[in-house]
C-alpha cells in the first residue's frame, strides 16, 4: 500500500491542484494531510483525488465549522490530533505539531507523521519512522514537497515541485 502525505497547504490552491495531480499520477491508495489546511475551499480542490483522504487539523485551521462541512461533503475522514490508523498491518500516528509526540507516540507505532515545522524530516528512531515531507504551501518553484510512503517497506519518497 502506498500513501501520500501532505502538510501545511495553507490555502495555496494552485499548489493543492498540483499536489492532487502528483498523487493521482503516483496512484497512491490513500492520502494523509497532517494539518493547516486553513480554508474549506482547499478541501474542495482535494476532492479531485482518486484516493480517500484522512487527516488532522492544525493550529491554523480556525474555520472549523466550514472545514468539518467540507470534510463531510467530500467523504474525507479528519480528526483533532492525535489520529491513530492501522493500515496494512502498520500502526500509524498522525499529529500536526511534533511536540504532540511527547504524549502520543508509543513504542508500537511503526510510523509517526507530522507537519507544522515546514521542514522535511525523515528520521528512523527505535524502529519507527518519523516523517514530514516539508513545505508545500510556498511560492518558490522546486522548493515545495509532498511525500509518498510504501507501507510494506516504510520507504519514503519525496516529490518536489
């Protein structure tokens, strides 16, 4: 199973449209957003994904009523962090702020995803992969990034655009 990981889109609709194209071309099975969507119209663009979307809300997701309505309208599954998922026999933890790992990350998590920092993180620690693909809401071509993870191998791939 291949999953797409995106964070901190901050309502950059042009980039989100490109992210949807990249995930669809990569034929990911599911997509996880690690927060800071910002506005519901961002989720309207993500509705063009060919894979189901899951995620958490971040500190800049202030318009929660509109975001919840868009999540419901598009059949997405979002929650306040932490979000726990078990996919492909992997236990996955999703938060926005990596400081939440202090209380939520457990030794039996295989994969821990976060956003918030806008910095790429690919860290193996005690048999776990801690992952943030990095910035994707910026305006500098070639410096935006999303991630794809193979849940069989936990091998990360970074796609820049």
